[in-house]
């Protein structure tokens, strides 16, 4: 695929995204529109948008690539995702709407106090900044290979352009623009994957897929059904229901009942789209075997799409889907980081100038973070960031679980200590698990252990000599 074709595809998508952003930003703007979209977005629009919002550029290439090692076992995790969405819809969402929060971490202040509030906000901030930067970094690497490198342009310019686009379309209308550009992203992704399935299937002479879905026979296997189901369940609760980025869209609905419809419908539609990605993965491996393409995993989709063995439109569709996935996730992350930092950490939610300065600052910090990843030039650094996400969401899950499942108050000023100690203990256990526990290796259950240790630590901080009415939340 030529750099010219890549450039034209990207510019065309940017133009479409700019148009959608402009249309969504018309009319009265303001802080309420930036943070919650004015809480006037129809639930069906949010549901469709959330299909794309839950998938990044990494997902676009990783889900098809995993078919080579795990078949369709990922669908087991999708069952857990659906159950997790039910918990979010019927437990967390009514709580957020009843408290009328802009940032979901405001719940922690109302339930415990300022220490817990800032702890949740800072853990989210660190995790989201690193995670979003890594995802955009991987896309920048691909675009450097396909476009910027062949044109003789430096990597730093690549990063500035990509983050600049994310900043531009979210600067005025925030989550309102994010939702509508997520709709565009979802359409592009579904069209790209569907047409790739059709075109590759046609080249193979038909679609023939026989992949294993359920793994019940070996409890030690990473794809064992109950591991995948529980992993999906608690991952969604922690990384969606307690993540400002994704819940900010849900809070854009007019009330909690509309949000519940959005979450249930969106989870079902996401499962269908993931199944489509897995079908694409099966066909990619069949195509690669027929034509002698040796790439596997994350590299198989780019290798097949740009091999020249298929119509040129397949390469265009790949770039379109990748760019749509990447920039939707980048813009969404910038908006949620701005919201959390302005509202939770600076406590300046009503100050327009502060919010705009923070939004610009988040973009600059993301650029710097991506350039640092590039300077390290180490896959292990990327792996470390993804592992860090499981550590940072554990304390948040523990805090919310304690707040919802108990009526106890805690010594709030010591909450940050508990939230830091829990991941440290988890790290020590993970590094020594094989030696201490007969070869046992931690997987998804590390998130649960982290949350459990946080919950236990909060139990040790329970206040027994004073009333808890100061932070009690009405049911």
C-alpha cells in the first residue's frame, strides 16, 4: 500500500471526523456540554457509540490475531463482559445518577471523604494517561511505517499531528463530540471488518470457520471457561463501571433508565462485533496459510491487508479501521482526563479557562509520554504499562466495593496508604508466586486480589468511635 493511499485515507477520515465534531458542537456550549453532553443524548446513540469506544487500535489488530492461539475462546470472556455490564447498569449507574455526579469519583468523596476521592482520581489519572498513550503510540508506529517514514518525516511530528487531531475535535464540546465521533468510528470499524471478511472469504472460495469456543477440560489452561468468565466480569466492572472515560458517555443520557438501556443493548452489540472480528481472524490465518504469509498474532492483519494479494481496498479498509479506532480512543481519553483532573484534582469544574488549559496540558503530557515510550523502544515497557493498569484499577474496585457493600466509615486520611500498599503486596506475590506457591502464575485474579487487599485494608480503618452520618449516602 503506497504512502499516498494511506495519506488520502487518513485525510478523508479526518475530514469526516471534523464535520461530525463541528455539527455536534453547534449551539450552546459550556461546561455541562463538555462534561456530560448536557445529559440530552439519546440512549440508542450512546449504545451504538460505545461499541467503538470500547475498542482501540490495539483491539483492531489483536482480536483477530489471537485466533491463532486461542480459537474463539475470547467469546467466553464476552459472557463475563455481559454480566459485568448488568452489574454496572443496575448497581452503579443508578448510584451515579442519584448523586448527580460529573466525575464518578465524586461518589468516593460523598461516601468516605477527600482522601478516598483524590485516591480514586489519581489512580485513574495515572492508569488512563499511560494506557491511552501506549495505544496511540502503537498506532503512531504503524503510521510511521506506512506514511511518515516513507515521506521522510520524523516521529515527533507524527505524534504531534495525531494528538493534535484528538485535541482539536474535543476542545470545545468534549464528551458530546466524543460520542458522535464514536458513532463514526463504530460505523467505519464495522464496515471495514465486514468488507474484509467478504473479500478475504471470496478469495478463499468461501467462508469456512471451525474454531473452538468453550474450554472446560483443563483448569490450568489460560482459556479455562471460569477463568475467562470471571476475568471478563470483573474487568468490565473495574475498567468500565469505575472508569471515568467510559462512564462519562453513559452519564450523557438523560436519566439512569436510559443509561441502563444503553449499557444492556451496547453489551449485546459489542459481542456481535467481537464475533465478527474473530471470524476475520480465522479467515486471516487461512489466507496466510494458503499464500505463505508467516506473520501471526498482532502482525497478521497488517501483513495480509498490505500484502498486495488482495484488492487495494482491503489495505484502505485496514488503515481506515485502525485510524478510526485510534483517534476515537485518543480523543475520549483526553476528555476524561481533562474532566477528572479539573473536577476531581483541581476542584475547578466551573472554570472554563482552567478546563481549557488542562485540556491542552493533557495533550502535551500525552505527547511527552508517547515520545518517552519511543525513546525506550522496549516492548517490555509497553507490557509493564498494561500490567500497571491491573494494579491501578484494583484499589478503585476495592474502594467502590467497600462503599457499596458496607455502611461503615473509615479513617479517610489513611485511605491513600492502603491503596498504595495493596498493589505493592500484589507485586511481591506476583514476582514470587512460582517459588512460593508451587509454580502458580497469577492472571486475571490479580485484579481481584488487589481489590480484596484494599477492601481488607479499609476494614482495618473502620471508625468505631464516631458517627458516620457525615458521609452517609441516602439509598
